[in-house]
C-alpha cells in the first residue's frame, strides 16, 4: 500500500509537523542520553507496529555507534544482559506509557521510582515527553501508512510522508 498523504502537503499539516518536529528537537537537545532516547523510541515503535519509525531509530542509533546486539535485543530487554539499570527503567516506562492503549493502568509507582532513581528532573521530563511524542509520531505514521525500509540515517527531515527539509526548516 502507498503512503496515504504527505503531512506537509497542506498548510495545517505543515503547522502540525513543524511543531511536532520542534518539540522533538527540544527533547533531543535535553540532558537525557542520546542512546537512551533512541532505545526508547525504538521500543515504543516496535510496540506500536510502526515500521517507519523502527527503521529510523534503529538506523540512527546504529549510525551513532549503538551496538547491534543491543538494538536487536530491545524488544526482549527484560531477558538480556546488555542494558543498564537506568536504561531498563526507561524501557519499563516506555512500555507502560505506550501500552495504555492495551487497557493497562499506566506507569506503576515502582517503575516511576526506578526512573527517578536514575534520572534527574530535566531528564525525567525529557523521558516522559519523549514517550508521549514517539507514541504520537507512531500513530501518525501508521495512520498515513508510512513504510519502513528506505530511511537513510540522519535524513529525517527529507523522509517521504513526513515532509521536506524546507518545510521543517522554516
């Protein structure tokens, strides 16, 4: 199936896309470790079945030097030895915050306590915001039927369906 529409083909879509991109940039520039950001986005995208975002975040993480074993084990992080306690806390928050759709009650107090043990106030708000934004992005990409497979690392603003560089840059 083809991509249903390019978000940036309308004035309203361009406004929405630019604002989502701006929020994502703020999170990217936060003190939350970049490797954690990619792991979180990859895990949420896997849960949401968003091939488009799995493609982006796995390739960007690999291009930034993330270990291939860690990337392949993100979906089974509970049953692997390659993640730190801080990353495990972030991945638990990601899963609980993403699976609200499945009727889960949300983030448990235990998970929140683990997050706060490893992340300061700025990092915690970046993490919570990141989970919210990647879930919104996943839903947008799945609804528009953006497909994974053709992403070139570092080229997010030029991916078909999400927009052109000039649309995001202004």
